[in-house]
């Protein structure tokens, strides 16, 4: 009997996860909000800018239908919309969702509180549902070109990632497990902030400084993870350092492109999660007494309209100091 997977969110990654679920032989349903233009396009043409969905993937704008369909629920939406979605789920009959497993295929932190996304989910849905995060390097465009990658599953329940890997692994995606959920989530979210800085360096014609950015970015976030009670070394695995190639160098990286376009005075149409994540990280930095100079610089350029060349020059080309 096929495993039934519902994907909540019909953007780039949500549509890919529905495609991938079908690709590995699961019964897939893709949900989008009523009135969603993305969902309407998929219903009309069965495709978006990235992929074509097989007819076997069901499309729905009914949240109860999506939850009732699923053995496993994958959530792939903008991070700032997670709490609202979880409250909508919680308002429905518990029979629809309390025995499900939820997998957060998204990276970010709640803007106002700095809370991790798994914490947001638990605050709204309680401890009954199974919950995991799915993060790590990869771009939809590469997967659809049959270019494989390694990704990471993490959960407070150590038995859950291996079971999910058995279900979700394919020739396109090999999974590793993360024991430190806190470090995995902070690292996965923060790599987008480093991606913004990398794009700014590209826009300024200073890509040679990406080496320094990578070294300092990982060190900066390891200090924060340690201060929060996580394992500082988690930053050096797939969720953060292992995702640098896809985020700091790839032409498909929305965060890198956003940073480059900002410096060059060009508009950006794609979501750059790193913008809100930088704000949330500064909340955490203040809360845990940890300086985050790269994050602060990105915030200053985007939110305070600081001059990018001056800000980044002071960050990387200031008076010599030991690491």
C-alpha cells in the first residue's frame, strides 16, 4: 500500500516535494491556499517555472482534505507563515492531525521571537504529532536535472529520521541524520544570512572574500549555537557549512542573488528568507550575549541602508586581529 504524503505549500520547494513523493512511489497531494495563483497555475497547466507535475499528484485548496489524506505531512512555506498555518491546523478536529508526522522542509526563524520552527510547531500543535526537519544543500533546478545531493533529517525523536530516510530516500537524495536539532535549525536558517553577504560581495566585485566569509560565518554561528545550549560543531555539518556551496555560489540561490541585486540596485522577485532571519538572529544574539558581526552587517545594509562597500570593507578589511 502506498504511503500517503500531503505537502502544504505549492511554491518552488513545495511543488518539488510533491513531485519527489510521487517519484518515489508515494500517493502525493499538494495543497495551496484558496485563491493561490500558484495553485491555480498548477491546476490549469500542471506545471510551474520549475517542473511539470504528473497527473497522479492530487491538487487541493482544502486543508482538512490534505490532512485527512496524509500519513506524512510535509510543510514547505515561508517561515513567517508557519505559526498561522499551525493555528489553522490546530483549529480543526484533532482526529485529522494529532497522529500524523510533520516534516518541516523550510529554513528560518520566527522574526519577532527568534524561535526555531520546530518550537513554533510544538507550541501550536503540542507534543503529540511526530515532528522532524529536512534541511541541507540542494536546488530544485539541480534535482530536476538529475543532479543528486545529500540532505539532513533531524528530530527530538532519534528514531524518526531513520524511518523517514527509509521512506523518502531516492537516487537523487541521500540522507544523513542530525542529533542536535537546535544546532541543525539555527545553522540551516543562518546560512541564508551568509548567502546574502556572499551576494553582496559578488555585487561589489569582491568574490575572493568569500573564503573569509565562510570561515567567519561558521565560527560566528558556532558561538551562538553553543551559547544556546547546542553543539557548536553542528554548524560544520550539512545544515550550515555543507550548504555553503548551494547558497553562496550557486546561480540558483535566491539569497545570494538578492544580496547581489541589492548592491547593484536591481529588484529581486524571489523570496530571500535570510532577510527576516538576520533580524531574528540579532534577537537571539542579544538574548544570549553573542556578537554576530556578519549578521549585523547584513542587517545594517538591508534595514538601515548602510553603504554596502563601506560596511563590508569594515567587516573584512579592518585592522588586523587574531581569530
